[in-house]
C-alpha cells in the first residue's frame, strides 16, 4: 500500500530544511539548483546586477566556474535531483 502521509521524520526534515533556507537568506546568501548541483553565493550589488542582466542561475554558475571565493557548491547527499532545466 502506498504511503499516504509524510512520516514524522520526513515532516521534521522539511522543517529543518526550511529553517536552513531561512538562515541562508538572513545570512545574505542566494542558492540555485543547476542540473544535479546546488550552488550558494553571497548576495551583493554585483550579483544583483548580474542576476538582472541574465538569470540567478547563470550569474552564480559563472561565479562558480571562475572560482569566485563568494560561491560554494553544497553537498546535497543525493537528496537533490536534476532540476530538469535545459
């Protein structure tokens, strides 16, 4: 029989993730998912301008590809899957 409701540990995991994302926002970080990668970068005026000119994904990916010290990839432990974006 298929599972109809979230288990308590699944509900707790979602709440923990929401809290972590809230903490990232408070810390001034932006996170994007690109294919199978999660990337986080510091939200500053330069990134804001880059995101307006292109997209958040493209701006943060360029930072990551250029070894920007303000951008990091996040270990998702296989929980995050491909975004399906082209």
